[in-house]
């Protein structure tokens, strides 16, 4: 049997980890630091309480537990490969549950975005495409572009490796080793930017330093004619 594309795709992964109470570890730990960094990125980028925000691959709401209190009630939506993980985050991490209806948490294995409104204005996929091959980034971005016509931007993170070291394991600035053919995946920056352009976005790399050496990209929809 071939290897799963990421640890998240291993059969039984979520059941086992959730049974052990490890909803924070599943998303990589570093709970406070990573949640705060994501919040700071969004505030610096001008996210306002009336915006409609989609957290793609939101996990156990490491960002959501901070963002839900900032946004107007029910202006936050979350998708993830695991609905159980989203619900555990909601139960354990969301202080004021009156601000978010549980039907805003949506299990979604392949960027289908079922039951999401097309009024989403801003989105983030933090540490999600770092676990996926380039074809999944292409598919995910194309789906985002098609589903959300009111989108101002989507931010996402990837790992990149220099072109001349792409074919081998690569040590990222804060130590994590990424790979060209298995998770955590690295890509060539040029391929990531071309993929975003082909999906109908203008991509920009942002200078923010992120945990584990991820690269932050803001993709703004290009005007279609
Ligand atoms: C490293 S965690 C990051 C979670 C969250 N974005 C955060 O920063 O706290 C990666 C998340 O991506 C989710 N995931 C992996 N593959 C996915 C896919 N194809 N579609 C949606 N979510 C996915 C996992 O379940 C996990 O919650």
C-alpha cells in the first residue's frame, strides 16, 4: 500500500489522537504563539469585525478561539478534513459559544466548500498546504477562486526549497526537514506562484517570519474579463 499523502490521511489518525485528548498536538502544538501570529497577520492585513472569514483546514480552532471574539457573531467559518477535530476545538477552546453557531464548522476533505456562503470576504489556510502536494494547492486555490466571488484575499502558507536543493530533504530555517515527495512537502517558489496565477490570483510573498520556517503568501483574485 502506498504511503498516505500526510499523517492526517492515515486511517484512524484523528480517532486515536482525540481519544488521547491531543487536539492541540494534532495541529502542531505551539498553541499560543501560532494563534497569536495568525491573529497579528490578519489584523495587520486590515481584517475588520464585519468581514466574513473562512479558516480553511482550521483544525481545533487555534486561530478560531481568538478570531471568533473579534469578529461579529457568526462571521467566522471553518473547514477541515476532520469534523471531529473542529468540534473538539469548539467544545474545549471556544470561550463564548453564543458567538458561533456549530453549523459554521464544516467537514471538508477536498476543498469542496459545501454549505458555505459565497459572501466570504477573507480566508486563511495556515499550515495546511505544507502537508499537501502541489496538485492539491492547485485544486484548492481553483476551488477557492470559483466558490467565493466576494473574496478580497486568501492567505496561505507553504514550505519552499531553493531550486538547486529541491530534489532532496531540505532543512527549513527553524529546523523542520521538508521533502519533495512526502509530508511535510516543500515546493519551488516559482511553481507555487505559477500555480496561484493559474488559479486566478495575484500572489505576493509576505516577509512575516513564521513558525517552522513556513512562507506566507497573500493571493488576491485577478479581475476576470
Ligand atoms: C498543522 S494543522 C493547522 C491547523 C490550523 N490551520 C492552525 O493553524 O491551527 C493542519 C490542518 O489541516 C487539516 N487538513 C489536512 N489536509 C486537509 C485537506 N485536504 N482539507 C482540509 N483540511 C486538511 C488537518 O486536519 C489539520 O487540522
